[in-house]
């Protein structure tokens, strides 16, 4: 994350001051950085990320070089600093942590070395401890602009027995140029920075209580009347944070905390580029989720009607179980609980197992919206087959009953899993609008030596694909099926690439479905014009027309209502006339 995290302090003598800051360096250290290279060489190795220029050179110097370092540093002079304004001693090289995974360095020191960064941090420090304060002067606040960056600031108090009001004012700020990213990171930053503050306040409270027990300051101040407050503290006008917390390793701990905060906050959010409107699959999933929430609210509001609710839920009767599909949330999205064994891993895998002719027949029925029936003893096998096959269809066209002990009609589901003992009606077995896949246990033979190996999950089965209306071998079939088979047979394409090709193909044909829906259902054009449109869309063949009509049922309610509302609106009717 391209940001700077800093600890600031309001000094009673010098005003707001930056005590400690941690920044991110994205480029490696240049050669000779630690060998006294000149300032000009270091300033040439700058990198600009997200609008913040970050120097890739760390000024690591020895105590003997302290005078020269102070003269070139953009920070305040030593004469303008007291113990409360100083964190690291003069000549301290600072702290640095290397992230080997990303080649990023997290560097901590009192002030940023780059003058532009110093100005940004300085301004944020002053604003966080003066004008940009939440009510009560303690808590988080957001401010900033495009020029000086955006700031998340959390002010807090640290107990000090020698300070005015027995407390000193501090703030932790996070500065970055990306306003949206910083706002989205608000809950994370608030939780983690609050944890750092609680730890600092806890350490300081122990020191404060110990000092008050040994020498109570409140009574001493009340007994010393008419004495200027600054003279009461015997020269201890400012105390360092290490003294207030009694922790000599405080700055090293803060460096670790700030570095982890920058790394964790940068890795928890990733940006994704979304082009155009959401897809139909996304809209359908959102609608099903909304329906599910409304249904659950309805159940909660009707607790007194327990008997009626029991009658509405599918039950297991006469050995029949339909997995309670109407009320299972995951089933509404076409999925279910994760299984221990996934038999079919991809469409390519299924094609290799079933063979090219059987797979083509099965895929044709899936795309046409015909009922696909799997009969087998292994529920994991059946469900994994549905997981793979449903990827060829839009989400709105998928209706699954994973496993049942009784046949269900096609209007209820287009994917049906049955136990091997279920009797399928004869009119379904001879129907051209259904395909049946029967799974039998294979016998061990010398031809297949691993047929009974438990690790070979598919070698235990034989698959028989039948249909009442077999597809002619010379039939062209829908265009999308031919493209899917071409992608599956191309061994140069990985499984992930094939999946992306399938997504693109579905989106392409869903766009054709949208055009056809508006042309026929909304505009009510004649059949002659519809045939011309199908020719223009490249879908004039019979199989393509059937596919478009079936996929039309998967359009989202949002899209349909949007088209209907635009047609009924007065502006649209006037534009037509």
C-alpha cells in the first residue's frame, strides 16, 4: 500500500511535531547507497507511486556524520527540538524491514527524507493535532485533498504525571493519495490502530500510577500557589514517549507494527476492473439471494403458524427425498455443500471419460434445455456431473434436484439425480426431450488393471448414455456446442482458459437472447422480421433457434422489467411515433 503511517505529538513548547513515521519503498536500494553517495545521486533514484514520490535511498549514517545529516535533513533543527519532540537519537540510521515476497522495503525514521514527503506529513501532523479533531479530542477522523493527500487520523492521550492536565496529546495518522482505498480501509485501520493505542496507553498508565503512588503531583501543585506552571516541573517540560511508557524498545516495536499495518492493509483489498453492466448470471444470483432473504424473513414472521409451515416443506415420505430443494439456500444457486470427492473435474475430463459421441449427445440435450437424468448409487459422482454440466448454461436456466428416490417431471428440474432402483416412466425413456445416463459398476479385468483401485474414482464405473431421439452424426448442432468442443479438443488450452472461453461464449449468446427477447416479446415484430434478425445474428439454424428460446427463460427479472418499463413510458412511445 502506497501510504505513510506516522506518530505525531503536540509539544507544549514547539507545537505539533512528527515523532516517528514508516514509509514504503518499492524499488531496491541503488548500489553504493551505504557508501556515502552524494545527495544528487540519491535524488535521481526516485519512484512515484500513487501520486507520492518516495526516495529509494536510505540515509544511513553514523553518529560522526550527525552534523552533516542534520544540515541536509528537511526536518527541524536540533535547537528546535526537546525530549518530547525527539524519537531517534542523532545519527540513528532508523529501522528497515525487507519483504522478500514483493521486494518492498518498510523504512522508519523520525521524518521522511524527501522534502515533498516531509511537507505532506508535516501538514497532516499539524492538521491532526489542531483543526481536524473529532469531538472530545480523542478518536478517528478523515480529512485531506487531492494535492496534499488524504489522511486517516486517530488522536489520543497518554498519561504523564508532569504534564498539564496529567496527559499529553498524540495522534497516529495514515496518509495516502487514494481516497477510495483509504475510506474502504477505515474499519481495518481503526481496529488495528486502536490496538496500538491501547497498548501505548496501557504502558503509560502503569508508569503514571507508579509515579503518582511515589510522589503525588496533584497535592504538590495545589500546595504551591501562584507559581508559574512551567517552573513547577523543575525543567521537565517535555518527556520522551519512551520515558512515559518505560519501554526502551518502543520505536522498534512501533516500526514492526507500522510495517505490518502497511503490508496487511495493502494486501487485504484488490482492485478489479468492471466494464459495463453486470452480467445476467450476476443479476439472477442477486435476485435469488433477495428472494431467499424475503423467504427467510417470512419464516421468521410466521413462527406461530408451525403446522402450515411444516406442510409447505418437502418431507421424506415413502423413501422419497428431494434434498429439500425449495428451501435450501445453496440449491437456489445451483450448488450444495462441498463434497469430499469431486469425480468429474471439468468438461474436458467428462468428455474423455464418456467419449466424444456420448458427450456430444449429452451436451446437446443440456444446451437445448432437455431433462438430463443421471442414475447411480454414488451421490458424489452424480452431483459432480451436474457441477460440470451446469457451467454450459446461464444461471437462470439451471434447475437441479441433486438426488431423489422418485422421478420428477421436467418442469421441476432439467437436472435430475436418481438412485439406481428408481423406475423411469416409459414415455420419458422414449422421449427425444430427455437423455439418461446410467452408471454401472465396472468389473475388474486384466485389460484395466486399475479398475478396482480406490484412488481411481472413475475406473470403478461404466457410463451408458441413451435418449429416445438420438442425434444424427451428420447433424451440425448449435454453434456454441461446436465451439465448446473445439475448445475442449485443443490441448494447447488449459482448463482455466477453457473456462474463460465458456464464459465468453455464454455472454455472447445471452446478448443474442436479449436482442431476440426485445424484438419478439417487447416490440412484437412479425415472424418475417424475426427470421431476418436470426440470420443477422447467425442463429437461423433450427438448433440455434431452440437454444435461444430456452435461454430466454434464464433472463433476469430485472432486465425484463426494465424493458417493459421503457416500452410503457411516455417518452418511449413518443419516440416511436
